[in-house]
């Protein structure tokens, strides 16, 4: 369970997050949606203790993120950030292998190596395993980074816009994989999405943010509503029902 | 590849042991006590010093590049070596009777502070312009170096600091190079934490995400860079370019995973310095050219070649 209590954030004099309180139960897929600059990445960074907490408290399974040793948290939460400029010349297999660092402290035995190989296969990277990252396409690199976060094998997996650069097929496969991780392995997935239809199709709950505030929390059925979406995103979009699913026609 | 590089270094060591003023031949070595003495007092220490300093400097460069997340910086030019000189100079002025070990300690502390300042500056530079970091490093190193020269000039110690600013091995004798084993110990330490250093090269946030104590690792890395540089400056003097070109060339061939690259960087660094020292011994035989000068030329050529080969996709 992730408990966020009265969290505010100020950066360079600007109020980025306003007094956010939110409780996310363990398990399932939670999608964080909202327009650019709403504060999704900022909130995720705070939850994953990548940026320092200024006010309020955040606890993951009861552990305060700002007072728990980093090495302990690294075995409970994994995060993929939105901007990942990897400048190092590493091979895909090496990068994914570093996802195991919190458990192996660098010594990859047979069991660890098997986990790395499984992650590589799961994200269809087997043919690219020996390639240097700087020789990959944007989507291939993104898959390697997602595989690294997945490989960390944590209860909580947080992904900030993991669909970036992915083509439709890999985007769909990734969402399916996350769904299976939540259903089969009982992992909790927290994911920032821009495609509201992906959120509607795969998430158990959707958290909608705007201007540093949580505007709405609910299931897809509750959130996918023309009026609510207009309040969140600031423009009107058609919502249709196709085969019993709500589909947002946002593109024109 | 590892095997070839290792063999090349062994060969260089053998050459180094038998090249120089004063004839030495392998055949007479064990029969003639005079020859054995020359070997043990001068040639062997000199060869070991070159190997230790070369490996140490190359790895210090690699670690510094990892910390600065920039492939074009090295301790010898970005202020670490100059700060070390500053520390020695202060030592000479304030505690004239200080031993070599004491001077090394002062040099290490000064190098640590000086490198920390550089890293703080480097982090504020925009990451989109990677060439700004080495440029600022050059200016910073230049400023600290100028300060050292100025103080030395006022204190009438210019002659003395020339010993540290210009690296050379001709003064290396038994009993005068052993501090360099500290560099060897730090190289082993760097290898021990190689995975952590590689993770650090992925950035602070990735490091924190993987549970690394980023600040502690930063300090450890700084200590490795500073102490290796300081000890080398105290014993040999400043040797430029090793820390720059060796990691760059090895990264081309073996990538940035330090666990694999580190031994290769160490061996290549040792080989490069040793080769340049041998070159310095034979070029104007029986006179010697300081290794710092030789490396200045050789290193610059390799560096220019690297720059010219820099392609957009690495
Ligand atoms: N370091 C910073 N200093 C000042 N303001 C910042 C900083 N980082 C982010 N912001 C501001 O905080 C706000 C929220 O940013 P954040 O990255 O959390 O948005 P987001 O919801 O993830 O947006 P996007 O969909 O574009 O990724 C933005 O207005 C941004 O300009
Ligand atoms: Mg964002």
C-alpha cells in the first residue's frame, strides 16, 4: 500500500504539488494521467524517493520513503523515469543485469543470471542482448530500460511514460505484460500514461491530476466521462462505447 | 584481447629492465653483483614505478570520467594534480621538515578539495554541451596551477615545484617510489566497487533507484582519484594524458562496464607510460627526455585521433 499524506512540493518558488493525499492499495495497475506539467513525474519521483520530500509523508507498506535505507527500498520499489539519457556504452544484457544490483550487489550467480535472461526474453531483447545501448533505436532502448526496472523484481513497479517511443505492438505487449504481472505475480504497478485509452483498457484505477492536484480517482468506468476528462485536460472529447468498452476519441 | 595486452606489457617491462645508461645484460645479471645492484636499486624500481603510476593514473582518469559523466576530463588537467601541487607547496612552506608520506597526505587532501570543487562546477554546466566540462576543467586547472606558480615564485621555490609539475622517472630509486603502492591498493579498491561506479555513470537518480548511497560513493570515487593523483605527483610529478586517452580508447573497444574495462584500462595505462618512459630513455641516448614531455606529444596525437574519429553514434 502506498500512503501519501499532505504532500506539497515547491521548486524554485513555484508550487508544483498542492497538498496531495492519496492512498493506493497494494496490487493492481494504477494509471496516473493528466496534462503536461500536471505534476505526475514530480509525484512519482517523490514516491520513489528520487527527490527529497519537503512536506507531508509517503509510506510504502508502512515504510516512510524518506527514512528507510535506500538499499532496502531498492528491493521493494523500482522506478523508470521519463527522461533516461544513458550516456554509458553498456550492452543491453549488462544494463538489465544492473537491475539485479539491489539483490546481488554485483555478483551475478546462476540464479540471478537466469532472472536477467528471463527479463531480456520477456521484453523481446534476446537478439539485442549483446548490442551497445547507443546503437539501438529509441524504442529498443526504451524496452531495455523497462526490462531493467522489471528485472529489479520489486513488489512495486513505477513507470513514467514507458510507452514513449514504443510502436503500437510493443506498447500493447508492454501493457499486457504489466497486466499479467499484476494479476499473476501480485505486483503493484504505478504507471504514468498519456494515452487515456490504454489507461481505460488496462488499469484497475486511474488517478487524474491537473495543476499539481489530484482531480479524480476511480475505475475506468468512473473516470472515462466526457465532462470529467474536459475538467482534467481542458478540452472536450467524444467518448464512445464500442463493444462494451469506453473509447475516447481524442485525436480530432 | 586481454592476453595480447598483457603480453605486450610484459614485453615492455622486460625491455625497460635492460634499457638505459649503464649496460645490463640478462646473461651476466646473476653472476655480477654490480649488475644485480643496478637492477634492484634502479631499473626494477623505475619499471615498477612506471607500471604503478601508469595503471593508477589511467584508472584515476576512468573514475573521474565516471563521476563527472564526461569522457573528456582527467585529473592531470582538470585541477586534481594542480591542487595536489598546491598541497605539497603548502607543506613545504608550513612544515619544511615534512616527510614524503606527510607531503603525500597534504597533497591528497588538497587534491580531494580541489576535485570536489571541480565536480560541483561541472554539475552546474548544461549536459547538452559536453565539451564545456573539459574546457572549464582546463581553465580551472590552469588557475590553480598559476596560483601554485605564483606562490612558489614569491617563496623562491620555482625550481622545486618543477619537480612535481614535470613528471619523470629518472630519479626513481629503491626507497623513493614505494608510496606508489598506495595507488596499486586504490586500483584494487576501484575494481572492488566497479559495479557501483558503473551504476553511478548512469546518473544520480538511477543510482538512488538501485539503492546506492550516492554521496558516499561519490566521496569514495573522489578519494580514489585524488589520492592516486597526489601520490603520483609527489613521487613522479604530473603526467598528462594517460588518464584521458587510455579510458577513452578502451571504452571504444570494451564499453563502459567498469568490471570488464578496468583491468584493461590499468594494463594499457601501465603500458603507455612505460613505453613513453623507454622512448624518453632512448631518443636522445645517453640523455633522457622526461616522460611527461613524451606523453604530452604522444598523448596529444592519440587524443586528436580520438576527436577526429568521434562519430555521432559513438
Ligand atoms: N526542477 C524544476 N524546477 C522548477 N520547476 C520544475 C522542475 N521540475 C519540474 N518543474 C515544473 O513542475 C511542474 C510539474 O512537472 P512534472 O514533470 O511533474 O509534470 P508531468 O505531469 O510529469 O508532465 P509531463 O506530462 O509533461 O511529463 C511543471 O510545471 C514543471 O515545469
Ligand atoms: Mg512527466
